[in-house]
């Protein structure tokens, strides 16, 4: 069973870039695109609070807990501003950093929190994470065996990617165990149900590109993007046909090109 969970990754050279993973993930979800990004950028990929390898999540969490922590990480890295890339929860946090003026650009891959105000389907998404937590904990001891076969890798990644053939068994096993060890699952779900997703879109003044796969099984296109399409009308929207929730895992070459083409 993998035990390679670390708080962050930093490599490459060029202008600063921060890559933010999604709910229950770790920084390693960016591995398929890191070599391309690091040829052009000084890349910091942190593990979020309460996620496997990251710092503990405080009990007195509020709307700013995660953004405050990310700002501290950027300060420690010497990044006054950076190109911010985020997927899912990380995409939402990328917009929050832009709200504070810390982003030169934002590339958000299926950012969370984009449901219309009257859309209650977000509850189904959160319920999915609640239901799968116990399943993940029971299967995590067998992660290496599951990831060793093409069928196992397909089952393990079907909710986040449509293409899995290029993914290595160690990375898939890491994703299984990481999600099982995410201590933030329950408190973040409870917080989201009560408070939703705070954002002041009028403060997001940097260029924004939003990328969404049409086969996203977690944040379904286009309904899960409705709020952002309304509140961020100037954003550059890219629709990826046949791609799932994590484009950086699903189609890494195309995703790296979309990121680098925007930061350039």
C-alpha cells in the first residue's frame, strides 16, 4: 500500500505557478502535466489542509481557512502573485486567491461551487463523497492489487477520468489511498451544506480560463457551471468533448497546452 504522501511539491523554473488539487486528492494528481508545466514555470503544488500529506484542518474552520493557508504557502515560497491552476475544489480556491489579488491568471478545471443558487443537485455530489468514504477505507489496503490490472485502474478512476490507459499503477494506488485518508471529507461536506461557496466575482480581475469536460461525472456539464457562466462573463470557456472531471489526468497533453497557452 502506498505511503508516499507529502505536503507539497516544487520544481521547474520561470514565472511562479501554483497547482491546486481537488477534494480528497493530493498534489500528485498533477503528475501527468508537471513535466510540461515545469519547463516554463516555477511550480508549487501543495496538498490542501486535511488531505493526505497536508497539514491538519483546524476545528474552527471558516470561509477563509483554506485561502488563508494557501496565501501563507505562497508567502513562504516567495510568490507575491502566481499563475493559479486548480481542479474542482482547487479551481474554486484558485478563484478565491484571484479575489485577493494573488493570481496573475487563473485556469480552473471544473471548479467546484458553480451550481445555480436554486440548484440542489450539489447535495447529490456531496452525498456521493459521503457514501464512497467507507468504500475507499475498506479497499485502500488492496490499492496495489487493484491498480495492478487495467480493469482495476478503470474502476478506480472512472469518476474522474474517461481515459486511464496511460496512468501508472503507483499513481492510481496513491489516489485510492489518498482519498481514503482524507480527514477533511466529513467536515468539509458539513461546512458546504451549511455555508455554500463564498465568492465575490467582481474582485476577480485577472484573466480567467475555465475548462470543463462534457463527460464530467462529478460536476456535470453544463449545470454545475451555471453560476460561473453568469458571474464570470469575461472568462475564456473551453469545453472538452468526452473528457471527465480531472482533465489533467484524463488528457494531460491537451490540458498542459491549455494551461501554458493561457499563462503565456
